[in-house]
């Protein structure tokens, strides 16, 4: 699971499971023991899980067991998911429902241990983007107000697009650090007139075209299968090893254009 642990634990013998259920049970037990060894009241553990809308039933069962474990109160688990992709019958929703029942049973009379907090994240407001710019550029709210307003107009507060937009401004040298003045500065007129920042779709299209030619070729082929594709299928079509396909797609993965399931 974590190859680097071999430096501490040494090489371990491979375990042989008779069936997949036994393998899942052993893995869940190993995870619980690992968390108990690492987490303590003085050093609690926080685990962040992203994109839970893509999780399978086995993963959701593991998450539920980790949270509902009555022997460990030193773990905070933060799970993020896209609410528009998670309905009432989704495995994540079912896991939360089962978890509530199990927590109520395991921690009867301990409401403090039954609580879980749900935070709905909406698009960034103009004020949010002002705060973001203040933090990134180390400038006052008054200084960044007009820049933040322009960013909000271009991205409509979408966090992913906002990040991309700021990155493009820096790459196009429309947002730069002055070594003479020792602070960040920008040219609003140049940003407004620049074709590269006219809208987010054009912006992402330009950044996509900056990927290596090999990566673009594989992405074009993968897009024929829709928004989801399998490495195994691409490997067969391209007549390449999966490792080669992985290597070709890595630049797109690092830039956030694709995500693994």
C-alpha cells in the first residue's frame, strides 16, 4: 500500500487471500491498526479524500469503518465530492446514511462523537477573489479590488477557472513581480485587451495546446470514448504498454486536464 514504509519495516512477505472479501477485511484491519499507531490525542490525524463521487462501494465501506471505529477518537476525515454527481442512491450517500445509524449505535449518549459537519461550497464571490488576490500578491484590498473584479467577470467565480486565469496572467507576464519595487504589479488595460484572457474557454484551449504533441495525440484518441476512458483500451489501440500511455498522459494529469478514477 505504501512502498516507502519498507525503509522502516523492511521487506514484507506477500499475503495470500482466498477471496476478495478476505482481502478487503485484511486491508481494512491494516488501515485501522495503522491509524491507531499514528494518531493520538496529542497528535491527531487528519485525512483528506478528494473526488468521493468516484468512489466504489468497497472504498465507501472502508471509510465508514474508519469513522465508526469505537476504539479511535483521534481521526478527522474530510471528504469532498461534487454534489451534482451524488444522488440519494449513490454509494457515497448510502455510506453516509449507514454511518449515521452506526455512529448513533456505537456512541450512544455521546452526541459530540456522533456529529459530522457538511459544508456546501459555492462559487467564489467578488470579495472572496479579493481576499485570494490579497493573500497571493501580498497587497491591500484596495490595491487588488479592480483586478479581482476583472477576474470575477471573466470566471464568474469558478474556483478552477480562477486559478487557471491567474496562472495565465503570470505566464503572459501581465502579472509580474517587480524586483525594483519588491511587490507584485499588473496592467489592467493589457489584461482587458489581451485575446488570451478574453474568456475562460479560450484560456483553457490555449493552455491545452501547450501540452506535448504526444500527450495531445493520446487525448484526442481518448476523447473518442467520451469523458471517461480506460488506460487498457488506449494501450490496445495504440499498441503500447500501459506504462507508455501513462507517461504520455502525465503532463495532462499534472496540469489538471484529466483526473484518475
